[in-house]
């Protein structure tokens, strides 16, 4: 008699095992759509921005230095931060553009992040 009850309990336990993983799977799905996917999208947009930089573009570095691009190589940009004062920075240190989306100068253009 105990062997029949044990066998019946083991089949019910298999279905319960999957049900116990369901909340974990749902949490991962929520994290993917709320955190991972928007971060990847924002990184992709920033990389496209860095690849499209040209001479004469006004940018801001991650360190907060405003300047105009006067020279470009594969990995190094030359920024003119004041009249006849130029610095070299790594391409990846550029945070964004000084020009707003409407074309007016004065604040940085932020990369839009989507919430989902």
C-alpha cells in the first residue's frame, strides 16, 4: 500500500517542481524587459552616436568638458575647449552633444531611454 501512495506522490511532485520555478522565470522576464533590454538599446544608440561624430561637432565629455571637435582618428578626438587650447580625449569619453534636439545650443542632448 505504501508503494502505491509513494508513486502517486512522486508524479504530483514533478508538476509542483515546475510550478516552483515559475515565479523565478517571471522575475527574470520582468528584469529583462525593465532593465536589461533598455540598457542594451541605450548602449547601442550611444555607440551609433560615437561612430557618427564629425569635425565641427560640439560635444561634452563624461568629465564635463565642453568642446568642439577639431580632429578625429579611430580612437582619439581632438577637442578645442577654448581659443587655441586643444586637448586629446578617447572617443569613448564623449557623453553627448551640446546641441539640443531642436537645434539650439546650450544643453546636452540626452540619449532617450525607453521604459519598455
